[in-house]
C-alpha cells in the first residue's frame, strides 16, 4: 500500500512506475470536451472542460487538477464535480498533464519554472481560465481551483501566484505553497515538518505576487490522518500558511463532526481544515444520491465523505444557482468538540498507540501520526506519551500525561 500510495504525488522514484499502472486517459468521456486552442500554453498542458447544457452567463468556474498517474478523464469520472456542476450550474475546467512534462503525469508543483506567476504550467492554467470565462461569460469574481496530491500542491501554488484570479481553493492531500523548489525538497516536504512559523509560511505566499494587498483566497484543506504519502503535517502547515495569509488566528472558531470520521475545524470562515480519521492518500468521495453525496470510488478516490460537495458549499457554489439552495446537513452534523479534543495526552506502549491510530509503524520502528516523530521499536515494551495538538496530529509528550 505504501508503494501504491506513493504514486499519488511525485515522480520522485522510478519504482512508482512499476507499482502503479497509469490510467488510460484517451479518449476522454464524450461529455468531457477537449479545447485544442486556449491561448498561451507555456506549460504544454491539455485543456478539457465540462459544461452543463444551456449554462447561463455569469456563472462560476471551477478548475480541477488531477493527481499523479491520473488524467482529466479520471478526475471527471470520480471526483463528483460534474454532477455538482449540473446541480449548481457552473463550468469545470480539467487541466491535464502529460508524460512529456512529467513521467508520472504529476503537475510540477516543485518547479519555479512551472508553479509561479506568468510561468509554465501555472500560466497555462491562467490561460484556461481566461478561455472559459470568455467562452461562457463566466463570473470572474467566482473562479475557484481545487486538486488532489500534486494537483493539490499546484492548487496552493496557483492561489499564491494568482490571488487576483482565484477567490478560493480546495486542497486535497496537498502541500503548502512554495514548500519545495526541487524534487529533493519535494520528498522532504511530503514527509516532514518544515518547522516554519505561520508568518514564514505566509511570506512564501506573499512573495509570489509582490505588492498585492488582497483580498486573499479562502482555503479548504482536506487531509487523511493515515496518509503516508503526503503526511498529515502538511494539513497543519497549510492551515498555518493560509490563516496567516488571511490574517486570522490559528485558534479554531468552531469544530464540527461530519460523516466518514471527518472533523471540520474552521478559522473565521477563511480557512477550513477537514481531518479524516484513518483515511490514506486520495480524494474523499461518497457515492450515492443523497444531498451531500457525490463521486465514485477508484484509484485515489476513497469512500467516506464527498469532499467536492463540502468544498463546493465552502466556495458558495450552492448559492444563487436558480435552484433551491442546498442547506448544510443537519442529521449527521453536530457542533461540538471532537471525541478526542486537541490537547488530549495518552501514555501507552508503541504497539497500543499504533492499534489506536495515534502512531504507525514502518520497518519495525514506530512514528507518531501527524508529526512523524520517531518513537523507537514497535512493541509492547517501549512506552511513550503522545499529545494530540490538532485532530489526528500527535506529538511526543513524555512526562506530560
């Protein structure tokens, strides 16, 4: 599973290509239309769109970026965004990477030649937005971007590079903007705490468009607590980065329990962190016909909760669609602290910690979930205290329990 998961983000090891089959992308489904000419394309990307029949002018645009080894067709088929586009009336743009650019079809989120304003793949995505807006008379004040894994990391970079284009973003199993500028740094960012303050993270964003004074994009962050491709620390770092950019505290303003073992922590309605207990690397989906359901399962599309639905509500896509506004779920949502509130401290053996989901083991060694701090041998004789500082994020706390 670790090898399989690793293919979900970076083209960093050749082993990825032998353990995961690349999904067939051509031809895409008939309702997914390729736009062959969309203006400047320095990143050599392909543009696909899904446009609901009879789409009115003045509607929003959502850019949806696939993960490594995936295609526009994969994201179209599984993410749930097309069915939400039909319901709420907006266009979806699906950029597609090629093996000519990246052997595992990852967006190059760790390359300044591709992830900065006016350059490479980032500039190509900006051209796609301009094309979509021009073709359909879309509302430029309601352009959004979302993505999985490498697509999630590129989403963060796009929000930093083009805060004047994107009103908000949804980052699924992604990384902070400008965390890495090389493949070597990318691996480190995926797996380790970078030990930066919120202000330092924010500075990385603001350096991408010097002189820009806001408003800054709102951000929804999705992170599985058992993701060992893009470790949970990235969710915390993204929270730190975008709260600081938006000028709000890292202290939550509310916490909710949602379906699929999901904890939603909100920060002044500018940043949301969705922590999904026990979920690995992927986009969360919830197949079905219920109000809050959407998407279908597949490689890196994991059953639990429809992240696209909740991200769409966060974007405000359910407002002003000409249809009945979808209310927030009430039967499965309560406003309360989590079952294990932040600050809980537990002393137990390394084996017990892993069984309870507070830690994980690799090669006979134990590591705390979230912080990835080393805890020693995986057995019942080695005992440590762990403290949960945010949902699913555990740090060593020996002598504190």
